[in-house]
């Protein structure tokens, strides 16, 4: 099995992550497909055309992006269910001319298109959801019933579902009744050539940062990501570390993103933290290592997180992580050893954990070391090798058929 169609309807691996709909999935698709190409799998990534980009962009040998016309440019993510059929038509027409051996759908919208195409083209379907509506609903981010039903249908007919973490595997089977035999845990990776331990002093000088503790938040700004908790955590440090700063790298995302920025602004004023919370616009992925290296602690207070690439990238750069005890963060943050996992959404608990790290340099450096050692286990090459094996196993099987 050597040719794959990777469906990524709503967001392109060519787009800068960190704002709007571009985040971990963009990094995942780009890094995974690049690593697959290096193993000899020829992969075409299909995205919805959202700009005047050429139809085909050759990224590297064995990795191209095809832009498929489906709805107007600039449609919100909430409107995209209405263009899934057009997208599937476009991908199907392309695949008639350029056949592949397997479909890999990312996120539920692509899953719906992939499900239709698997029946039309008699192909196996591998699905990776990245987030699940029922998980989000449990933590206060409800999604339309239509999405839940669609996810259940795609889960029921995927030949393999890849879960980003063991927690996601459990969620797939407990919340959706997915057959555990068809779920494989395939952890995403981190590029160790970019995200590695480096000089904190050098990084701070490069960023022009003042002395004093630096907390870091990286990612899309939306309620789910818990930036409010990060600001409250910083406020809690005031008595002992009045000069502490919070760097926030990322931009607004989703229908509540702008409102979340306003809330952030209000919280900063309420706590008189002007100048102590520094907003940095989204940065190209490879430049982020400087931000991680400059930090004493990386905060990941998300309400849910199927994996949590930011936590892994921070650990790879030797930065202790204080994170919510949810999803993939349960695997990535070794509580008490590479950081702390906090089970309540209580900023006071986050502040306590950050203080434990700032007050104890030997704990901080052992956490940094252990995090970096653990991060070495994750690489995109390993993720691609796992997926390649899944593709190869599927070539020996008849694709599942939910219609019989
Ligand atoms: N990211 C980036 N530039 C930014 C902000 C974020 O490249 O300015 C990347 C970050 O390095 C990580 C991804 O966006 O790889 C976010 O992934 P994560 O799994 O943490 O969250 P998601 O976006 O999937 O919810």
C-alpha cells in the first residue's frame, strides 16, 4: 500500500498554526505526511479551497496539497457541514484520475467525506478525530447533535480509528461504543531537530525579555484552552514574584475567540497585570522553540485536549509543564516528575504548582531533564511508521461495509 489520500477539509497544512482554525491538526498533517513521504508513501492532502492558491501545491516529493472547490472562501467552520458533499465530489473526481490505496480522514468533517468515498471507491478508511464532540460536551463545550451523529457513523465504518492517546481510545469506546479492535493508539510526534533543550538566557535575550520568571501559553485563544486560568495563575504569583510575566503566543480562534481576547484584557486590568501579560501574534512553528526555551513553566490549562502538542514541545525544550489532568496531557505530563497535572480548574492550584517549580531550582531542573528525556520517545518518524504498518495491514483485508 503506497498511495494515500489524506483528507483535511477544514484546514490546510500550508497555513500558519496558532489562530483561527489552524492548530495542532495542521502541524499533525504536515509533519505526518512529510514523514510518510520519506518512508515511500505517496500522499495527497485534500483541503477545501479557501484562497486563490493553485489547485496543486507540491510540498516535497511524495507530498502534495490539492485544493478542492467546495463553498465560498472565508466560510466559517460552523458552515462547513454544508459543503462536505461538494468536497467529497471534488476529491472523488480527483481520485478517479489518480487512484490511491487508502483514505485517511482527519476531523469529523473529513470523516463524513471519507465515509462516503470509501463506499464509492471501495477503499479502506482510517479516521483520526483530533477532537470528539461528546468529550467536548462533557467539559462544557457543547457541539451540535449533527456532529455527534456523524462521528458515531464514521466511527462505525472506519476500518481503523487512530486515537492520539490512551485516554482518547477509552473515550472512543466508552462514549461512542467504538470497537476497541479497530482502534489503534498512534501518538503524534515532535520535531526534535527544532524542539530541543537550549539556553534560557540566550532565548530571553533574543526575545528581549526582562529578568524574572516567565510563564508561557502557546496556542489558539478560545475558551476551551483556559487562558483565563493562566492569567489568574500569574496574578497568584504576585506576592512572591511580582516581576513574573506571562507570554501568550497565538491568536483568536472560533466564534468565541475575539470575546475571549476581550475577557483576557479585562482580567489583565482587574489584576493590574498590564505589561506583565505579553501577547505575541502566532509564530511560525519552527520559531516557537525560542519561546519555549525562554520559559520557566509552560501552562496548558485546557478543558479538553486529545493530545496536546504544546505540552510535548515544551517538554522537548526542557520546560516543566503545568497542565490540566485531561486527555493526552495525562500521558504527556508525568505528575511530579516532568511537571504537574491539575485536576480542578482552580487557578490557586496552578499557582501552587508553579510556585513549587519556581521555588525549587533543583526540582525545576530535574523536571526539565525528565520531560526532555521522555519527549525523545515521540517523533513524527515513529508516528509515520505506525501509520504505514496500519496501511499495510489494511491492504490484506476487505474494507468494512456498514451497509451490509
Ligand atoms: N503553534 C504554532 N505557532 C503558534 C501557536 C501554536 O506553530 O503561534 C502550534 C504549536 O506549536 C502546536 C500547535 O500549534 O504544534 C497546537 O497544537 P495543540 O495540540 O497544542 O492544540 P490544538 O491546536 O490541536 O488544539
